[in-house]
């Protein structure tokens, strides 16, 4: 019921946001609801409901009515252990399904168990120390007595709260650390501006402007928008290793270049020789996702045109360099020469030069 109500509320809200965005971007509305993508949420809800709600409901069958009327606590430790094992097994199963890496899931759950035990030991030590100090009178003394009297509940709550605070602090620390490390790796003159959609007739004017004002820039890369549709003359969606790869569902920025960018590295094959007009260079992670290697043929659809050529090199790409980088690079005057294109570049501009 919660899932159905959530969908009834969420889908119109998502459609409204998509409509507002389309109007703001002056683009046609493209809104598709893929209910197949909802199965992870529904599966998680049903499995979690079974794992955590079913055990206490199941125990009601063996619970005497007088225990309920008198509000007596249960002392069935075996049932609690069984419930805990069921919950851990269900969580392990869900993570295994989603992550598909049993080593990673085992390491994660093992670390969580070790952390909970450590927190419980530390909490027990704190309670023991509190019992050794004079508590005085009043509320403080009653609080210490209550903590000691309900040690199991106290330790479990302390462990949960400590883990929650630790995870929140870790998120903040990781975010700050990642951002600081990334900024520290960037050179002082790393590009902080991009120029997109430069028309072919404006390229000479743009180059003259940069030369006039002595602004260093990245090369002007021609950009051809194309969709990867074939691998070795077979539909790419059918033969790709990872059929859910985003690069199969969207247009790619195809470009040409005499030399690969400075922050790229050839890991297989060879870069285009001078005057060579066939072949292409593909980024390493995309090649692994598609399951292709040197010598395989890739086909692209650019508007109404279809082009294809073989892979001659595979590159590793440093995506965080703030310079233009590409999944696919062709040689100049080759496969995509003459297709409709715009140009792209990046450059560094100091704060005092912003008015320029």
C-alpha cells in the first residue's frame, strides 16, 4: 500500500518537475515511466518487512494472553537470536543481489559486526566506570542505576547511536576530504571556463580572440554527436558486455585529433600514424563495459548517416583534469570528416580578467 501511494504521489510530481525543466530549457517534454526500474525498491520493502516484522508476529502464536495483559517482557533468548540471524541473512542477501560481489558484502557486514561489538565493549566499560564513581543524589543517581539495571538495552542503544553519529561524521569527512584532495591535485592554471557549440564559421574568430588576448586554451575539438549502435555489425544493445551502459542509450561526443590529450595514456594498441584516416581510439572503461578490444568494429549513427571503423587503440583518461576528454577519438580527415559538427575548448581565466 505504501508503494502504491508513493507512486500515486511521485509520478505526477516528477512529471511536473520534468515539464517545468523542459519549459526552462526550451526543450520538448520527454517523460517516460519505467516501472521495471521500481523492482529494487519494492523488493527491499517486502524483504525488510518480512525480516523485521514477521518474527514478532510469528511469536504471538506462542504468547500466553496473561503475558500480554500483564505487559511482561519476554525472556526467549533463542527466539531473539533466531530473529537476529534472519535479519542479518536477509540484509546479506539484498546486498549480494544489488552489489553482486560476495567479497565486498562479506567484508562490509564483517566490519559492521566488529564495529557493533567494539562499541558494545566500550559502552560496557563506560557503564562500569559510572558505577565506580559516586553518583550523588537525585536524577543523576537514578539515571546511572537505570543504565546499569537495563544494561542490554542500554548497550544496544549506545551502539546504534554511536554508529549513526560515526556514519554521519564519516560522510562529512569523506566529502570534505575528496573535494580538498581533488582541488589540491589541480594545477593553479587548470581550465575554469568551457566554450561549447562553437559554429564552424566562428572558429577562426575565436582563435583570433584568444591569440589577441594571449589566453592559453585547450585545442579546439570538433564535436560530432553520434549514437553507438553496432559492435562487429551486430546491434550494440544485444552484444555489449554491459547492456545497461549509459553510453548505449545516449549520444556520444565524437571528435578528431592528431594527438591524444596530455592526461590520456595509451594502454593497448597504437595511436594514429601521421596521415592515417581510419580507426578510432576508445576510452578504457567504456571498452571494458562494452566487452570490445583492439580490432573490433564499432558502428555509429549520426543523424541519418551511419559510419563504422575498427578500434586501433585503447586509452586511460583522467576525467578530473578539467580539460576536454572523450570516449571516442577519430583521426582527422577520416571516418567522421564532413559530418555536421560544432567545436569545444576550455581555458583558464583569472578572477581579475572576468570582465574580458
